[in-house]
């Protein structure tokens, strides 16, 4: 627990000396959880992340350059980061050594006046459970699990719930405890279990994304930068532009591949397939209006015309022009189509 000793000594210094001792990086292994940290500036936010499910990392998989979930993102945003990566498949951050570490750490963070938490699914559970302990100010949670305590969430009948029963769900930090934290919870309201968990976070702003699912579409949504851009806005500004967020999710729904993925994921449910078909038909009309709206707002057609005119002789220049047009009119389906054609 090198970090605890370092922080204890660091806190004895003046503010000027504390800043002069940064940056500081390191890592620790807390039984079945690996933690990596980097402190760069006491005036910047301190971000906590916990890894979601989906990996089966073991201790032998760790190396000097290994970065837990969310760590690289925080580095790029130049904020302070403490990032926790679970080891093994069934790991709900319930280890007593980890909890002791967090309890000690919480007493050594006084210089950091802005503390953030970011988690997805299982990682969202950990952020919610430890938010009050770590005195988090703002949190961003993607379809989190509030608890695996069956008395508190009897409707959570996922297979992961049965497996998780080997852990203690009655002791400390087994349920959400946001304390003073505010922020956002993003989930798919058509997923009944996620919806029930989300109801247990009334303090947060609820942002609903129909068709997002729980884990099925995580990789797909990440492909379009969905998670990343929302997280960047949260880290940089400690808030989300809700109007922009809704526009982003609307644009995502305009992508044909989105419906192909949803149909595949819901192939065993005729009811869901019918709902998806209805939504798809409605949005086809919206898509045409959306394209026209963008054309009316920003005239990027001259750039597209020049790019296509010179695509044979100067393909790289054509791509640059199209990318410039895309910056002027982000997520425009027409520009995306032209880029695909050129490639």
C-alpha cells in the first residue's frame, strides 16, 4: 500500500511543496484488485474508476504498462486518477483488503477539492457503494448495478446475481451510498432490471437511451465513441450537455448498423423485434428531416463537391476535405456516406 504511505508524508508538506512533488505515479495489488494511480495537479479533479465486468485478468497478466479501465482516458484529460481493475471473472470489489485501503485512502485526500467517479455496470456499483466514503462530488454511471443483495433487489435474477452470492452482501459498502454526490445515470429503460436499479438512484439525473441494452452493445456503442465522449465532457466540465447528449443518441439511432445489431441481440424476442421495427420505421422519416436540418444550418456541400472532384488524383486531400466538412457538421450521415464511398 505504497500510496497510503506516500500520501501521509505528502500531506505534511505545504501546498507549494505538494505541487512540486507532482507528478507521482504508482500501483498496488490489493489481493484480487489491482490499483494504478497518477497525481498530476492538486488543482485538477481527482477521478476514481472501477472496471466493469467482461475480463478475466489474472495477476500474471499484469505488467508495467498495464492500464486499468478508464486510466488512459484520465491521463489524456490531464486529471488525477485512481483506477481499480478487478482480477478474475466474478469479482464485486468486496475484498476486505480493498475496503481497508479505501477507508484509509479517504482520510488522505483533503487537497483534492473536486472528486469524480466514473463506472459502467459492475464498476458503477463500486462507484455508488464507495461514493460517500470517498466524498465524491459528481458521478457518471452507465447502467450500474446498485447492489446484489437479494433482499434489496429481489427482481435482479441475472445469472451474475447467483454467482455473486458467495460474497458478503450484508456488510459495509454492499449497497449504494452516494452521500453528497450528484451527477448522471445512463441506462436503457426497456431493460427491466436496469430500470429497477436506476430507480434506486433518485438523486441523479436520469438519461435514457432506448436500445442501449446492458452489456450486449457496449463494444458497438464504444465504436462510435459514445461512452468516451460523454465521459470526456463529464471529466472536463463535471457536467453533461443534455441537449447535445440527446442529439448524439438520436444520431446514433440513425445508423442502420445500429438496428442490425439490436435485431441480432433480440432475435429470441418477437415482442422486442416488433418494437424495434416500429422504432426503425419512425426514425427513417426523422432521419430525412435530420439530414435536411443539417444542410440548412451548415452548407458543407462545396467541400464535398471539391473532394469528389479530386478524389482520383488526390485521394488523401479529398479525405482531408471530407473530414473538415465532418468537423463543421458532426455526425452528418451524408458526409459519413461520402467518406465510406471514397475509402
